[in-house]
């Protein structure tokens, strides 16, 4: 289910974005990008609608996905399920 990022408390959103950008398997190429830069990049993607916060009811977990990732999983980033 799509969760509007604007409705998430600021501290919670910060923690969610930081968890996302530090997750194992996240590759930013050969050049190491500072954490603050990666967090701001994701925040801009959320503002532009390129990324969305998604709640998985099955696992009861929250994550951030690109719109393309959700579409590839057969989910609509503009819906509640």
C-alpha cells in the first residue's frame, strides 16, 4: 500500500531513508557518496514522485521503491494496494 511520504513524521522519514540508502546491496558505483548526499537524493526522488514509500501488509514492513520497481512487481504506485 502506498504511504504518502508527507504524512510520515519527519524523524521517522529520515530514519526510513537512511535505512534505505545504507541497506546491503545498494550500489552507488565506484565513487563513495556521503550518506547525507544519498539521503537528500532519495528525498528529492520522493518529492518528484519518482520514488514512493510502500507498506507491505504481508510482512508488515515499510520500504522505499522506485515507481519502476513497483510496476515490475505488478503493483501500482498510485494505489492503496
